[in-house]
C-alpha cells in the first residue's frame, strides 16, 4: 500500500504537535502521511467540568467516527484520553515512547511555599482534586477547562494562586513556565505522558506501519495502568491513579483510589520481574478493592 497515510488529529496545538510527531517518525521509515484536522466535542465545550459531560471518549469519539467512515487511516491521541475499551471496529496500532508523566503546579506569579490553607487552585481533574485535597484539605479548588494555551491564559487572568497541568502537555509545545514545580507526590493518570495511535481492526497494512513506532516498554507499562483503570471500571469521574516503570529487569507499579473529597485513600505498590508483570494491573485492582477500594467506589456511586 503506497497511498498517503491520513492522520486524524484534533486542532489544539498539543494535538497537532503529537500528530506531527507521528508524521515525522513515519517519514523516517519512508512512509508519507498528511494531517486531517477534526474538531472534538471536548474542544467545543470549555465550561462544563469534564466529569459532568459524560466524559468517556469525549476527546476521541469524533476521530473514532472519522476512522470508521474511512475519512482517515489513523488517529493520534494523548493516551490518557482514550477509553480503556476502544470503539467497536478499532484497535491500538502503536504506543510511542512515553514523555514526562508528572503533574506540575504552575504558579500565577512567583513561586511560593505551598501550604494547607488560603489557597485557590485551578483544575477540572477529579483525580488531581482528590489527591490535592488529601494533602491540603483546606484548599479551594475551582474549575479550569480548555487546551493548555487557554488554561494558561485563564490562570493569568484569575485570582488563583496556581493551577495544575500535565508536564508533558506544556513541555511538548515549549510552554512550561519557569514558575512551576513538579508534584512528585501526585500519582498521574493511567497512561499520562504517552501517545497512542489507533487504526481500524483488520487494517493490517496500516498497523504494520504504525508498529514501527511502537515502544515495547511504554506499551507494557500503559497496558498495566489501563488494566487497573478498566478493572475498577473507572473514568475521569473517578480519582484513579497509576504508574508503572521499568528499571532493568524489574517493573515497579504504584496505584491509588481516592474518594472525591480526598478523605479516603486506598493505595498499593509492587515490584515484580517485568516478564511476570503482564496481568499486574488486574491483580492490583482486585487487591485494592479488598483493601478499602470497594467502599470508596460505593461511596462515589452513591454521591458520598
């Protein structure tokens, strides 16, 4: 198949950066491609908090439809935005080498010592809210939506002390401010910092090309993290965090589940030989349910 590969992408600066990354990596293997821009529902509504929209797949379903209707050959996503169960007829084609998985705090003005009280922080992420409130329970959190450029502008115009961002989103487009710090204590969303390529099921020729870009270590780590998320049946409305890392022959996995207000927390950590780690996400999810997680999830479902 020698046709030009059509890469579907959202129109935000970060999404275009990710799509161009795929385009450039394909070019290294002699594969010609072009970008096709598609607006998603998540880019249109910048006011409603994500957890109120029915968020599962909000940033991916428009691209899914374009794939299934043959308007594009592949779609490129921030992997943390992709539902753990892909739309019928689609498959994971590749996962690129992971970037920075950390969350960061961007200060409105100059840096200051983070303290427990009298703070106003912007974020729309349920996961970030729960972890922040667990550590700093007296903080006031306000909703912050939009692409990274929009959120930085809103922070500048606000009366907030700071806002929480994914490091990769700012660093990839050279927008990370100097007045920011890594939140090393905050566990990321499953697959945060990774880029996923999706194609149609049965499109073996396209998948074969995409697999040239696949990073096996990132693919395994994100599989474990997303298995954990899927087994807990979690989405953006559930404060679920997970991080798998490979060092030499060992895989290290940390995961947590919090109540919406951050007052309850169940967490686990593991060290296992990488060759034995494939099902670790599922195992960890069942263990965390037995260790207080089931009660937390029940409280979330009942609105407590």
